[in-house]
């Protein structure tokens, strides 16, 4: 790779990382805001919130990397075209393939990155995310220790704590139990603390009363106590976290365990996920070929690249949508995998043919003329306004 190739490689790889950081950060923020209740309603700290939500970033990188590469290649080609550098390179005798090599090198780097992420890092982070998120959601102790609020931990059971001290002591504890329609139980205590051991989780109350009001009786039965243990384990939601196909490593999809529960019950999910993992690293190469075929040919400054860019975006979007659809449909229709590979191979083949011939891919003349007329009309209205 000569100096021109290194120059294009540096610009493209730099644009790629800039775009993918911006796109991933933007989508991560939107995803993180959906789980903001971890702090607002679950009482978790900002550190726990960041630790859990950042685990989705590897999966976002796998999804965004081909798109970021498309934007980076289109940006660099458009910049080279606007500065007439492509025309100069072509006039100096440089073949289209020599100009294409640095973009191909960037596509290889992105493909390897996507392969590593999708093979191990993304499934590992997704599995950890689901486990941590489930633990936080089912952490009853964190849920009920919210001073000043009446918390319904179960239908008919309400907790209220007036204050929590730094040493963990709970002050002003109220437990209202209406689960039994024939009996209403209210427990009041001056102090309490959470105790966890091998037998379960208990709320140990001190200096309080237990009021039991049975239906049909006028007066409640009140019992004072110095120390009373209330079992919290009965409210724990010990839901098991079942591993999904997306949480399996690539080698587990290629050589699935015949005794695995998911392999036995949903072999189609394994097949669909394997197809998506194997095809995803191919998209960077196909996207670069399609983008270069549309924007890489030399043009004069009078020839607009806008419509070619729109056509490129339409083709790439269609290919990616086909990928998502194929991953879903291949669960029940294995032959869809062949259709997806055929379409990707066709797009790559046509792009290679267009690059080799030096074709300028543009929409039909009537579309170009209509777009030009619309643009001129819009410009006149803006000028008169």
C-alpha cells in the first residue's frame, strides 16, 4: 500500500471510529433511558446503573459497525470527489482497484472486529447483562428499603419505612398484610434490620406490636413483642434466567450440545442465530463494494453524487433488512439462508463488475431531471421568500 493508500486508509479508519462512537453512544443513551427505573424505583446507585447498561455496548457495536463503515467510506469518497482527487488519480493512470485497496483493508479490520465481538464478547456481555438485571429486579431488600414510601411487594402486602440509618437500622417500620380475606394483620415496630443467612432473608423487628383483626370480631387482637422475625423469603422472585441463542458463543452454535435444553426444544433458534453470526462479518465487505461501486467512479464537478448516494443507501438498507428477515425466517425455513447468501453474492458480484468497468451508477435520466427541477423550484421559493 503506497502513500495514497495509507492516506485513504487513515482517513477512512478515523472516520469509521468517529462515526461508530457517535452512533453507539446515541443508541446507548436511548437504551439506557429505558432502564432508568433501576435508580428511580429500584434504589440502585448510578455506578450499578452504568455497569449494567454498558453491557449492551458490544451488541450495539456488532449492529452499528457495518453502518458506520458505510458512512465512513461514503464520506471519504465524497471528500475525494469534491476535491477532484479521484479525477487526478484516474488521470495519472491509477486503476480503480488500486484506489479500492485501502477501503478493502478497512473492511477487513471491521470484519475481524465484528467477528470477535459476535463470537465471544457480545454473547458474554448479553448473558451477564440478563443475569445482573434479573438480580436487581428481584432484589427484594433493595426494593422495600425506600424510606418514606408505601411499597407493595405483593398483592395485599405493603411495607413502609420512615427512615434508614447509616448502620443499616430501619426506623418506624410498618407491615400491612391483607392477603387473607378473613384476617387483617398490621405489624408496627420502632426498629428493624435485614438479616440474611442460609435459611433465607428476614426482617428482624424490635419493640413493636402485631395487630390481628379477624372478620366478624369488633376488637383486634394486639400482641406486643420485643423481637419479631418476619420472613421476607416468601416474597422473593427467584426466577431462573434461561439462556437464549444470542447468549451462546459461536462455537456453541456450530457444535451445539445435544443434551442442551435449548438445542432440544428450539433447534431452529440455534440455526437462525448461527446464520446471523456467520453472515454478519461479510456485510462490511459487501457494503464497501456497493458504496465504492456507486461513489468511486471519477466524475466532474458538474455531476452530482447525491442521487448515487441515495441509491447506495437504498441498496444497503435493503440488504441489511434482508439479513434481519433471514435470521428470523430461517428458524422455520432453512432454505432462506441460501437466498440471503445468493443476494449478498449477487450484490458483491455486480459491484465488482461495475468497479472493473469503471461505470458511473446513476438513476435514470427522468429521475435526475425531476430531482433537478424540484431542487431549482425549491431554491426559487427560498430566494423569493
